[in-house]
């Protein structure tokens, strides 16, 4: 029996926009595998150096890519990360950039314990739509979509939209 092909989905955007919330829920609803790049790096200690400005370890992007390659070739993976330009372009069938209004994001990051420069830089990252532009550079523009992520109803409608897209993709590719 041939195994059904399933798409790989990238969820990206500024920290705090709701990637993890959406990704985990989506995995539960679809049976796709959820991979949080931060957690993966932590577990495998896939780091290369330390960032003194942000007081955090620096991701070893090459080792992250090597670690995930086999899984991505199989398909059916949801990847969650606040960056997107170091993954192989061929990995993803669709890219969603989650977007949150500034004031909303500010309070989410503040309650996560972010302060000072780290808080300001992340809110600025969202204001300047840095990740959206990064995604538009790294992938074909027609597979990059923005999703509003401000309120619980957004979570629900984003989920429905992605599931609808996925069902169609599976029909077209099997
Ligand atoms: P990320 O993984 O992008 O860093 P998260 O999933 O941890 O973000 O969410 C950050 C916070 O925002 C968390 O407290 C849950 C909340 N949140 C996520 N999606 C939301 C939505 N659609 N409406 C309201 N709050 C949301």
C-alpha cells in the first residue's frame, strides 16, 4: 500500500504572535507532526555560540536542517519558528506568517517576561514586518500567506482555513 502524501507547513512570525498555539492545535486536529525549532535545538543542543545582546544561545542552523531533513522528505510536518530563511525552500508547500497588532503583542511579550531592549526589538520586528519580508524573499510569493492572530476567533478561522487548504492539497497530490 502506498502511503498518503501530506504537505509540510511553515508557521512563522515574530515571537508571541501565536505560532505554537496554532501549530499544536493544528497538529491535534490533522494528525500532522508539530516541530518547534526552539525545542528541537534545546533537546539536541543544536547551538553554535552565545548572543550577548539577547543573552541566549545562537541556533546552529545547519545542524537543525540536517536533523530535520529525513522527516521533511516524508511530509506531514508543521514547523514553528520565528525565522524562515535558512530552511531549504523545497521543504515547504505553504508558508503562513502570523501577524499581531502592536499593543496586543506588547502585552503578550511583557507577560512572557520580556523587558527593555528585547521587548522593544521584538515589537519593532512586528511593526517593520521583518519576518513577512524574509518569507517573501525566501519562498515563492504565492505560497506565502499572512494570518491575523489577535483574538481567539482568529485562531479558529486560521485553523479552518489551513485544514481546508490541506484537504485540497491531499486530494490533488494523491
Ligand atoms: P509564539 O509561538 O508565536 O511565540 P504563542 O503561541 O506562544 O506564540 O502565543 C503567545 C501568547 O499569545 C500566548 O499567551 C497565547 C496567546 N495567543 C496566541 N494566539 C492567540 C489568539 N489568536 N488570540 C489571543 N491570544 C492568542
